[in-house]
């Protein structure tokens, strides 16, 4: 038992109650210090929870391997526990709070016997921001402590922010035996409480991230008049030095981290892109009628596969030190590897399951959802605004998904209501970030399907109503980096080249670029889109990337019905009207 490092009575009471329930051998009050980190790492290494990587190549980096059925978010085991199922809505799993509490109390009773319960105080948001929230996570996982230390502003700073108040999120994480049968990720928005059991995977257990910043966050945002979104935030500085702030919502493993860290191609090298956030944005109308965004996080929990020097050099620099890798592959000299890190795989590896691997092995060496967890301050492209308590004024909101067919590279919505419709109808092929089938098209409204903590129809209404409080609403766009040609190749080269799309978007928000009207929205005309210096991509290829097939789109519009019917009872009528307009234009 270490000594409590706060005198806040509500915190002391809750830790005591939880310790009574879980019965840990020890309670460890984390302070977020360097010496505490070093001691926890030593213990984790000694107990085999972490492997110390090659410190010459990767200083301060460690490796964690999870159990094979605990490698992604478990959406089927994620619950919103509010009094009525209508409030959770048809897109969420629901259970009555009393029933879920009683189930979880049963699972957690005595669950930490022989273990240590760590008390993690943390902030979501920069110090001094009116949007910043305090969380406390009680966990029996050292991996969670060390990861939360990277992902949030963790330690004494959170108690200072909280003072004697009671307004903090109550997070409890019991690893149990990580058996999927007992896995629950349960949210109790009315009590500002999250309980997570029987997992040790990021999105299920780093409770500040998806659970607090998005599910509880969106529920609060709906009540309080702001937005909690699954969005990156970036700053785009033009050659003349003008800064434009942009957010983008893409579903899990669909390109947020990469877009937020984009390095422009040589032809556009005079543009500077800087990262404010790579996964979550909290946004609120400011006194000037603009929409201001902060990134509540302090680190990146990013997808490893596909990351390399060419696709994302800023990420490669970020993860070269102080990083925890999970479920990637190991080289014999304890360096890390994953599919797409180098063109040629090493001759021999230990795969994510701990087995010997060679290039002839049938399975990937790294799990497709293997991840890095790295502090944002390591990012060479970090925007200083990431710490600004006031946030940044957003000029453009981009929606996008992973679609092999039909959806063009970029288009702009006609107005806010149309933009909300376009975001609501987002669809994407499923990825390894969640347990389940990969590559299946599903509706993922605003990339929030797994993260909206209340009724999705009400969420759309909240978006529509927000317009009334904005004098300068962000312009809304839709992108698709993932369209393929008949041979299965991506048509658009993506990554740094996405700067060309971003340039058009930025210029549109300033009224400086032209566009052509189509049934979907405005698209860049032949002279509006900068293809300069691109080898192997000409106007004909661009036409293919931008193609809007009317027959294909009439079928696509019909698929929007799935969502419309599911949400019908709560759907704002404006969106049905938008659908009529789209069908008429087609
Ligand atoms: P979460 O952390 O799960 O929310 O994901 P994310 O949206 O941040 O996705 P991320 O940027 O990590 O990208 C996921 C995968 O898509 C990686 O394998 C990337 O290499 C790949 N990817 C990202 N951008 C592009 C792109 O422009 N084109 C192509 N073809 N692939 C991309
Ligand atoms: C996602 O799945 O969208 C992630 C990773 O960003 S996790 O934190 O595990 O949810
Ligand atoms: Mn995410």
C-alpha cells in the first residue's frame, strides 16, 4: 500500500469502496513521475508483462504480447447502461444499469486478490481548458498504467485540476483471466462511471480514450452543447503562412493517424502540416461563432502495419523511442517489425503469438491490429496548439471511409445539413480494429457507430442544431483514399499525396478554389486540382478516382435505407428530405 497522494474525500471514498469490492493485496497511488515509471517498467519486465526491446535501436521502448483472443475492441461486449433502451438507441448494446452493476459486482468481487490495484489520476484535455475532464482509473494491469501514462496527462496534475470537487470519471478495470466470456465494457453515463472486465486490449481498457472521451463524452456533449468526435485535428500552413485547421472522421484503421501526420510531396513542400490530434476531437462553439477543437489525448495508440519511412515518416520518428508496442513481430536482435514496415521481410522473426516466423509462413508476423503507444511530444510535426486550452477554430470537417468502389476521391457537401446527411451515411469496409469479420461494408455514421454513447438519431439532431450556434460553420467534405481499379490496386496513391486533396479543401474554405456541381456535391474541376509533379498519375487517372457512376449511386442510395429504417423513430426529418434530394439529383 502506498500513501494516498490526494486528500480529495470523494476520491478516497471511492478508492476505498472499490478496494473493498476487489480486495487487492496492495493499493498503489500513481503520481505520474519518471521514477515511478522506471520502477513499474522494471517490475513489468521482471514479471514478463513487457519485453525490453533493443535499447540501442529503440531507447525507452518495450513490447507487450496479448492473449490471442484479446487483440481488438469488443463491440459486441460494449454496453451503454442508461435507464431505457431508447436512450441508448438501436445502434448500441443496452442493459439496465442495476442489472449490469449487479453482474459486474459479481465478477469484480475479490478479483484483485493477490494483485495490486493501481490508482491512475488523469486529465483528458490540456491543462486549463474549460473542456478538460478529470478521470480516475483503478486497474490491476501495469500495462494499462504505463499506457495511460503515455496517452493522457497523468499524475498529480489531475488532482490539482480536480481540487476538492467530485466531478471525475470513475473507471474500474479488472483484468480477470482475460477470458472473452466475462468481457464487458460497460458505460454508466448518469454516474460518470465505466467498468471494464476481462480484457487488456487498448480501446477496451485505456478508459480515458474511447470509453470516456467518446462514449461518455458524446453523452455529456449532447447534454451540454458540444461535440465529442472520432476525429483527427490538423493544422495546414499554406506557403504564405496562413494556418487553416481541419478535422477528419474516418473509421478505425482508415487513415486518421496518417492524415494527421502527413508530409506533403516535393511539389507541395511549401505547405506545412502539423498534428494536433490523431483520433479524438472535442469541439465547442466559441464566443465568435466559430467551432473550436481540442485534442483530449496526449499520445497516439496507432496501427503499426503499413507504417514505414515512406508512408509516415513522422510516425516512424515518433515511435523510435519511449514507445510500447503491442502484438507486432520481433527480430532476433529485439527490434520490431510488421507487415509493410520494409518491402522485404527479415529472414526470421518471432511472430505476435511468440512462434518462429519466416517469409514463407502463411500467417502475418504482426497482428493486423498490432499497435504502437507513443507520446505525442515525440512527434516532429506536433503543432504547438495541441496544448492550447482554447483549442483551434475549425474551417473544414472531412468525413471518409474505406470503400473499394463507388465513392469518389473527394467531394464537398452543399451546406451544413447536407454535410450532416453525408456524414450520417458514411460507410466503410470493416477492419481488424474491432473483433469480427474484416472487409464487410457497414454504415458507420461519422465514424461513431462504435463510440456514440446515446441514440444515434438524437446524435444527428444534435449535429443539426449546433448549426444555429455557429456564425462561421466549418465546410464539410467527404474523401475516399481506398478506391480500387479492376485489378484490385488502389487508384489514388494516398499518404503524402493526400496533401493535394487537402490543398483543394483548404482553398475551398477560403473561397479561392473552384468546383463543379455533381449529384453528390461539389468536386474539383480539371483546373482546380493540383496534379503537379505527379508521375504515373494523370488527369485520366484522376477522372477514374473521381468517377460518379449514376447507376452505381442509385444502388448506393438504396443502401442508405438500412440505417434510415433502423433509426426511423428518432431520425430528424431533415435527413429524410436530404435523401429525397439526393435521389432526385441522381
Ligand atoms: P484508429 O487508430 O484505429 O482509429 O485508425 P486511424 O484512422 O488512425 O488509421 P491509420 O492512420 O492508423 O491507418 C490505418 C491503415 O490504413 C494503416 O495500415 C495505414 O498504412 C493505411 N492508410 C492510411 N492512410 C492511407 C492512404 O492514404 N492510402 C492507403 N492506401 N492506405 C492508407
Ligand atoms: C480505434 O479502434 O478506433 C482505435 C484503437 O483508435 S482503440 O483505442 O483500441 O479503440
Ligand atoms: Mn480510433
